[in-house]
């Protein structure tokens, strides 16, 4: 049985409307589907893109995480640095081999391109154990040049090679014959990426797999082989033709539907993902619910509470439920305020936030630990982003931001603001709550509250 690896490229689609949280949620869904590799695009913004990669790395453990390395040594180094905390990192070298691509995208002649392929792969290999070479527009390249590029990449240390049919000019029979010839007498793993411009991507991919291809690149809502269609094709025909995947097929359509919903909402400029809402989680509680039901709802939200914390949460829940029904956000606020209350390791001393429409937002924050103050200064996309980055700088640790909510708890221009921060560390969820007339101050206090819970549990454990 030939097991086909699935490398999903959904997050490489270039959809600039996806939020940070939506990208993370898509990566979560792909990890749950057991795709072999989750691909990310080339780093454009060193700070925000690196933060995204490191956040995804914190929970993607079974799938490889692949980052496109661009066309310079500097971009290769940037990709390697971003993947430094990943369980299964992969650097992807993507270079065109058609005459038009080499000339106009890379400004290189065939000889210079072959030389650069070897150089780039060798350099990437010194920074990452797993390196892939992708021959872009390979079906429009000279056959001899394509074969030479594969040989050079292999000799330079590439662990995998992908042949891309970007122009969709080959029919399935011709494409599978090409892949069969490239796989013949080669120990190198050959993968394929097929354009779906003519609706034949899955046919091209499945026939290529029968001829020796070991990896197929897919996407949800992209322009290459659709993930759900290809996985279903293998499920229906795989046994007959000796082909399989490790995909979680029982969750396939539900998870792909979730990803499609996120992509659809982003495309329509809507807030596509709000997975902590009462409707999304299906949490509707009232005063008649018992402690077991309330704690089960907390577990559904991702919290692993002790018996003592469950008792505290239920006691506060009864107080709130006497006045109103309790949804997911209400329950999270209760958990943040009463569960796992710990002595603070870090105390907030001061913070200064600068923001405006003609300057970049910046934050200077001072925390105190064991009587010693430490200050962090960072620039961010906004005042909250800058504040959280400054806190990370002081802590020397990145925590995955699972959710962030702000709401008013009193009325009027001097209203008190409440912030809820959910951080995920080693698969466990920690929430913090902060209240202040200054909403940025509330956010900082909420973040610090969650961090203190993490630090306390680490020391206690």
C-alpha cells in the first residue's frame, strides 16, 4: 500500500483578509485532520509572520510545519529562525523552472538557476534538518532542465522534491507519465502540486500517485487539488489501487466545512471566527444546572479545572445565574475571576502607551519579580499588540493567545472596562481577567493574571 502524504497549502492562498486568530483556527482544523504537512507562505513581515509561525508551532505537533524560504539567503535564515521552536520544521525552497519564470521572476538563465538551486538547498540544510525543493511551473520547463534541477537539489540534500503543474496544461495521462519517468530509478521522494484551473487537479494527482508520487498538495478553497475531494477519492478508490492516507476521514467534511466557513467570512469582510461564543460552543446554562454540568461546560471550552476550582466556579456561577442565563463568554469570565487564583509572581509597576494615526503604537511596561523591576519596550500594530509584545519581552516566553475579549462593565464616560485573556501553554488553557477605567490597563492586567497562573503551576508541578 502506497501511503500518500498530504501537504495542505490553504494558508498560502494569499488571503490578506484572514485575521491572526482565523489563521490559527485553520491550522488547528488541519492538525485535527492529520494532514502530514501544513504549509505557510514566505515571511513578509518579520515580526507578525514570525509570531504567527511560533504560535502555530506551539500546538502543531503531529503535522510538519513548512515555511517558504523565498529567494535569498536572508529569507532562508528568517524562515529557519521562525521555525526554531517547531516540533517538525521544514524549509521550502520554491523556484520557477519555465523560461518565463526564470527570466522575469528571478532574472536568471538556466545555468545560473541550477547553480542557485543547489546553493539554496545546501544553505537551508545547514539550518533545518528537513528541506523541500519545489519546481514551480515544472510542466512548462525543458525536460532536461527539470531532471537536472531534481538531481542538483537531491545532491544538495533536499529530502523531498515537488513537481508543480501551475499552468494546468497537461492532461492526467501525460502528467502521470511525466511523474512516472521522474520517479523511475530514483530514491528521491517526488510530490505533486496540480492546478485545478481545468477541474482536473484530483485526476492528475491520483494518477501521479499511482505512478510513484508520494506527496500531494491540497487546499481548501484554493486553486489546486481540493482537500476534501482528493481525500474522498482516495477513500473510495484507494483500496483497489493500493493507495492510502493517514487523514482523519470521519472528521473530514465537518472540519473542511469549518475552514470553508472561516474563508468565506473573511472574503465577505465579516468576523468569520468567534468560536468561543455561546452559539458556537452550544453552551446555555441556568440556575437549574448542577455542578457537574457547569464543569463539563468548562471542559468543553478547554479548561482543565481541579475539583477545588470546579467548586469555586460553580459557587460563582450560581450567583450570576440567579440574575441571568449563562453563556460561554459569561462562564469564561467566571473562570477567569475565581479559578486557580494564585499569589502573583509578576506585579505590574507601570506602563506607558504611545499611539496615534501618524506614529507606530509603542508600549513601555515595567514588571516586578522578587523585588527586582524589569522593563520591556516594543512597537506593535496597535496599543494592545505593543503591550502584549512588551510583556513577552520581559517574560522571555511566548504564550499562544487563544482569545481576547473586551467589554464595558459600567456605563458613562468613566466606565470600567473588563478584559479577558486566554493563553494556551503546553495544550492547557489559562484565563486572566483585568478591570480598569483604562481598557489597555485592563488588558495588561488580564494578560499578567493568566501568566501568573501558568508560572505558579509550572513551579508547583
